[in-house]
C-alpha cells in the first residue's frame, strides 16, 4: 500500500524541498540524502538508511506537481528498497511530509 500526503504550494521549489529533506535526514543517525529533480513535475528524495548487516537500504520518496490539483508527496512500496524496510520508510516519509506541512490523503 502506498502512502500519500498533500503538500502546500503551487509549484515544485527545489531549494525548499531539498532543505526539508536535509532536515529530515539529519534527524536520523547515519542517514544521508540525495535529491533529484527527475522532471519538471517530479522531485525524488533518496535516503540511504544504514542497516544491521552494514549494507545501506534506499528509501525513495517523491513529490509530484499535479498542476491544478497541487502537490503530493508519495511513498510507493515498489520504489527502491521501500518495501523491505517499510516501517522505516514510512517514518521518514511522514517526517518529510511534516517538514513540508503535508496532510495525509486516503488513496
């Protein structure tokens, strides 16, 4: 099951999104972040999360510009390693949403 939040704003502002991502990553020990503007309507966050076996897992969270319908933040189970570390991925996505002033949507 995917998780989705509505994010305030009318357009993707990479600097604002990156700042929220950096703030979120800094709240977790050993978590690093890469931010990629994949297209004019999509910015993806790639959080590298340390694991007990020493190989980091990757959490991917994306923000989409739905034009007239606004912005949404999405955590998709089939992206990166999200499904394998779903609890951690969900917490990171929720914290990122909070940093952006998001509110959960039912899908």
